[in-house]
């Protein structure tokens, strides 16, 4: 069974390429998934260069100039020599190298170019972190970025945030229900509205409905009850809003298709990760009831359509329960097709795994459900004793 450990460039800078790879080799994993393009974050790193690591938006390589000449959006410069020697060091140890790429989550680019970010139903651009996948400049950037990472000589380009993102305010003391938050998070930029209109949706009616409902809660209406489902959303916001939300899939599917083709042309392959599993279970490993594959449409991700276009998928199995991990993997395979490669991404420690046995059970569950690989997230975020659980989990999954 294939496997890898997710690694941040800050891990390599802190401990050195040789030391990190020696340790990972010792776990018996098949590869490394390196954060080649990452987003800003402030993370507790128990064995890092500093115990609190401040990450910046950045591409950690020198972008080939031919790919970005003439484009308005260019990669934010990160640690441009951070990956030097990594490919060779992996080869020496027989490790595969995968290029983890965060595409549309980039507050630096969004702040420089607010017009390429999402616009809510009130006409406001309050999420400069979120580049809109419908914007032509964003799409050109995403395709060029995928080529740039593929040219690092990676075995795969692992795509994160190559779809719409959910709304996550840092503070809100308005009791918005899940459906209210969902409607508030829909993008109504000119490009999104045009694409929906082309698909026969009355985009302006959808926007007005969203503004009416969310605005009503701001004015004191009771918030929506219950989780987001198509049926509940239809009852709450009407068919035009649901049609608008579904039209977002076309935007994402066509973008992922272009990226997958570009990556293949560069001699690598795309592994597509949708964030739904993280939306559900990131905080506590207790995901909300709907399986990730069934709720991915909410971010514009049509797994059935993508199954024909993308060779491999990563499932963020952020759950404590091994049965849930197996259920999520199984539902993914039923959506994308049994012949697709599905990789289960597991967190070996807090908050998902409180023991080696629990991690082992999840690796076993993922394999039984049909996963072809397990990936462990992430080197710099987990304590060494937690990382030491990986060999047992791999032994179970082999
Ligand atoms: Zn948009």
C-alpha cells in the first residue's frame, strides 16, 4: 500500500532535509508530501525550529518565468531554496515526492487583487483569503501554478483549495444557522453570476433571496435549523438558490479538468483533495453526520464528474472513529469510481487518534473500504511519540 507523510517546508528548514527524511524513512512510509505552496498560518510545532511557527502565503520554489509571463496573478514568493536537494534526497532513500499545493486560499494575492476574490450576496468582498475559481485570472494562475509544481519533478501534484471555500468568520455573535452561513458564503461575483446565467439559472433572483434571508437574520429573524442538504435548502431558500449553488460545480469541474490536464502534460498526476472532510472534523475529530462525499457539492465539488477527469483523490478522514473513516472512504469510491485511487489522509494524534491502536484501526478501516494509500498529516504538527505510531499503522495497512 502506498503511503506518505505530509511535511512543511518549515520542518525542512528547522531540522534539515537529511534528518527529516531519515526519520520518515524509518517509519517505513513510501513517500513525502511536501507543502510546495502553502497558506499563512500560526501553528504549534512541538519539535520545530521554533515552537510556534508563523507561516506566510508562499510558493517555496523559483517559479518558471515562462509560465507566469503575461499573467496578472503570480505566486507569492516563499522560501525559494527550501526544496533544494529534496528530490535527490528522496530518490536516495527510495521515497516518492508529492507536491502539496494550496491553490485558491491566498490572502496575500487577494489583498493585492481584491477583484479576484469572492463577493457575497450583499455585494461585499470580505473574504480576501478566498480567490474565486470562476475568475479568469484565477483560473490562469491555478493552471500555471500546477505546471510549476509538476516541474519540480514530483510524482503527483496534491491539490488543496481548488474549489469554493466555506465562509468562516473569526467572530460572529449573530446566531446564523448552517444554512444561513452557507448562503452568506456563496459567491456572487460577475463571473459566478454569468456562469450560472449561462446554465439557465436566474442568478439575480438567487442573490436577492440570499440577501433577503441572511439580512432577515441580521434583523432578528430566527436562524435556520438543521444541516445543509439540498432538500432543506430548497425548502428554506427556494429552487433558484439551489440551482445557483449547483451551478458552481461546473465552474470547479472545468477548472480541475484544466489543472489535471496541465499536470499530466508536465508528466505528473493530480491528486484532488476537497476540504469537506476538514470542514466537518478538523476541530475535534467528530465530523457532522453527513459523509464528506455526500456533502462535497456544497463547495462546488462534483465527485462523480471529477471521477472521469482526475486519477486520484485524497480523503481528509479527520475522525476519531475507524468506522467513520471506512464509511467516508467507501462513499468516496462509490462517487468517483471504484477504479480511482483514493488516499485516506489520517491524523496520527490529537484530536483524531488518542493511541496507536486507534490509528491502526483507522488504517485497517481505510484499507478494507478500498483506499490504495494512507497519508499522515503532518510531520511538524505532531509530537515525535505520535509520529512513532505510523509504523504500526502501516504494518496493518500493508
Ligand atoms: Zn465568484
